[in-house]
């Protein structure tokens, strides 16, 4: 509703997820206990070299008035006069394909089927609805489908729960992610998990960083951090 409102200053077609911050303060099951309130507001527009970014704040409040879930989603509307660079900044988690995996890193390899994009088509889309019609898409120059970034985040969290336990993502928890290159399907990806320590406050806080890249290459799809500290969500 917010993206299609007449006061929204960008076209909703082609909006791309750039970053997202999530804060779960209470178990989401609290929202099942009765009527709850959802809120959304546009926080800020920014002009960048790649186009115009917009920060959208979302929140869910339980029937008792307690905040359960908060998020800031940053979307990009590509400017036709500028072209987003495909060169990614080097990350401490980004490795060359032939580099050995450090001992403190858990590495998971997954196959992404061709039907992934179609199964996720009714979720919030980062690109155009061309996934519904593969043949017309190819006629217009799209050689492969891409997977919604929301699916990329979801599959990472599912693997984290599987390998590290549900407690890692149980409220209260903070999750921050940056979305990189689109994930084309079919394909194979590698997910890396690493325990981290943050020295904010009076005592170090434990966290978990995660990173997804194309299998056998250094193409990055997403990087994120899960932490228990009190982090202010900002765009």
C-alpha cells in the first residue's frame, strides 16, 4: 500500500532491495494472540550514484501495545543516467574459490532449483513480474530467472537454525543484511557462517556473521550479521 500510494515519489516497478535491518523484540507468535497493528512509513529519500534510495520503516505491535518486530528496508530505484557498478568491495568474508576455508567458518553448499523464483513470485519482488512468463522474458532479453532477495535471506536463516540451533534467531535478536548481486537460477551457492565478537558496551556481545556467494566464484549475493546487543535500527 505504501509503495503504490500517490504520495510515494518513486515507481514501485523495478525497486531493488539494498539493505535491511530487522529487530525482533518478542516472539512473533505474540501476534497470534489477538488483533495487532502494522505500521509503515517512508523515512528518507537519498540520491546516489546508482539511483535513488528510499528507507521504509515497518513495525508490528501486539494487542497489548508492545513492539514485537521492527525493520528498516532500503530500496533502490535505478537512475537511467547512472549504471550501478557490479564491482563489489572486498569483504573480510569474501574468499577466492581456491582459498581454504578457515577453521572457524562453517561452510554449507546448496543447489538452487530453477523453480525457486516461481515459487517465491508472490512474495515482495525486487525486480519485474517477468518471472511469471519465462518465454516473453527471454524474448525481451532476460536469459535467466533471478531469486528474490527475501528468499536468499530466508534460506540463510533456515540454514543457520539447522546448523546452529533455533536459539540463534530467537527473540530478542538483531539482524542486518546487505544484498549484493542477484542470484540466478538454477545454480549452486555457498553459505559461510562465522562466530563473531562485538566489543560494544561493558562486555563483548556474541554474534554470527553469514555470507552467501556463488559456488566456485567470488560473486557475492548477500552478507549479514546476527547479534544480541541492543542495536538501533537506522537506514
